[in-house]
C-alpha cells in the first residue's frame, strides 16, 4: 500500500498523547470500504509495552486519492488502468 497521511483530531497532538516517536504504530479500520476523510483508529505500542489507542482522520481528501492509496500509489494505479 501507499503512505496513509493521518491528522490528529481536534484537540489532540503527539505531546498530549504521550507519543515520542519510538512507538510501533498499527492502523485499524481500513477494511475494504475506505473513503475520503475517514476516521481511523491508531494503536501505538510504547517501548515499555504500554499500548494506547487514539482516533485520527485519514487525509485522503478525494475519491481519486483513495483510489491511488488502495492501489499502492499513483504509478501502480496508472499502470493498472493502462493494462485494462
């Protein structure tokens, strides 16, 4: 897959959530029905084993951006279209 841009929800930021950048992140809620500006649950596993969950907004702002993401980026999406 491509890179999924995420935005913190209003009133959230890395500092308030206790994120340092050393976490391992897992993204949930990306089933087959991805759509523009979808709310996405993120799990962050800290190095000490503590896991936190928070919601973000997927910054895929148009159906075209969703299509590119689902196909792994603009180049794979265009290649699939050209191949029929």
